[in-house]
C-alpha cells in the first residue's frame, strides 16, 4: 500500500508527463506502438488475498519503456473517495511482469491500470491500458448488516452514504455498499427517500421509510427517518454533458451547463475522474473544467463523475460522461 503523499507525487508525475506528451508529440515524431494488458484478461475472476500476475504486451522490443506501474482501483470510484492509497507495484525491467496482492477484503469490480513511462532521447511520454476484473471470495456470505437507522435533519435533497457490510465464512468483513459489489437497493417509499446503485440515499420528503439492501441470498432492512427543518428546498440536478470523442494531445472541456438548481441559485460543481488514465483536471470545482487528452495508440475511454450541491446542503445524485481519446 502506498502512503498518500506517494500517490500524490505519482499522480503529479503522470499529469505532467501526459501534458508534456500532448504538447510535444508532433515535434518528437513519436510512433506509438500497440500497448495493452495481457494478464489478467478483461473480466477475469480473481480471489481476494491471492497474488495476481500482471503483465503488459507490446510488439516492438525496441520501444524504450522504462517502467510500468500497475495500480488497483475500485470500479467507478474516484481516487479521492478513499483515504487509503490504492495497491500498486512497479516493474522496472523487461518484460515488465509483476505480481500484486489482491487485498483480502476486496470484493466486486476492480480496475487494473497499467501506466508505462517511455523515454526517448528528446523527451518522454506515457502509455496506459486498463482492464476490469471481478473479485469473488470463495467463502459464502454468512450475514449482511448495515449502519442504521439513517436520519436526515438538515434539508430535503440531503444525501448520505449507506454502509453495508458482509461477513463471510472466511471471517472477513467486506464492504458491500457499492453496486459493483453486487448489492441492490429498494426504497419502500420514494416520496420520502431515494437510493441509487452506489448506496447514496437522498431525502425527498419528511416521514419514515425503509431501504432494503440485498446481496447474494442475504438482505438487511435499513430504517430511514426524514425530519428536516428546510422542507421546501429541492435538490439540484446534475448533467455531465454528452459523451465526446477527441484526439490525443487536445484540450478537452467538460460541461455542466445543463445542470440546474430548482431554486434558480448558483450551485457548486464537483468533478472527479472514475475511469482511465488519471489526468490533471484543471478547475474541477467549476462549471467547465478541462484537461489535456493523454497519448494513446488505440481508442481509450476516460470517465468523469459530476455532483452538484446547493448552498442549503442538498446535492444531486452523480451524473457521468465518457470521453473517448483517439490516436
């Protein structure tokens, strides 16, 4: 596991390298060769607590790869969503194979990001690939529990994260809150509380309701009480714009212009990246942040999440947008 400061330095290095690559790719006359993760394959099922072999492939042995860094990230989760730095390992010599420990408490969808630093005489650039795998414990789910009750006391539109944990037969308690872990949610009354697949619950009206969380053959009921002072406020709505396709090295703008606050006030915007090569997102708290598209040799997808909040503390459910980067 990385310390947080190490992760920050790594992201700063990656961001600066990507920006430099986009700005200088024409002057360097770089020929980009296919680069991809060959192990594990996309959709592979991995057991938690095991060492997973990771490997990349590229056809030319003269491609001046210096290092390849492999990082494990949760599916559709941003780096800032977790306090702990994600597991990673760096291979510093050909054939750039390595092993990385899948955490014993891991479960559900995981992204494996492989970032290669390529050094040429006149400069360096970054190549990346990403694959999605599933982590499935062999042990059976014995019990499902949740932090309860959930109380809303501030304003309609207030959002809280649910907390659902599963105890497995191997005696490990795993976080089953996000939808990628297989948990589904149903509200008994969506006029009082709504819930999305991420396990975010939103107060809609004063009263009592119940959220049922299910995973495998288990379920748990979560009592919800909404008793807010500001019962007139309505939550803002997030719209992250239309999916777009851009070429490498270009400046890309995200656009929340179609987001809205029913009260007509100016809300706050919170952008995060949840898929693809981490980029340096400039002005992530603005209506229209931007970044420089990274170097690619085949089309790659970057995915961004938008949450909108009003001054009363109400917030939207997340909205997402995909940016496909083309060579």
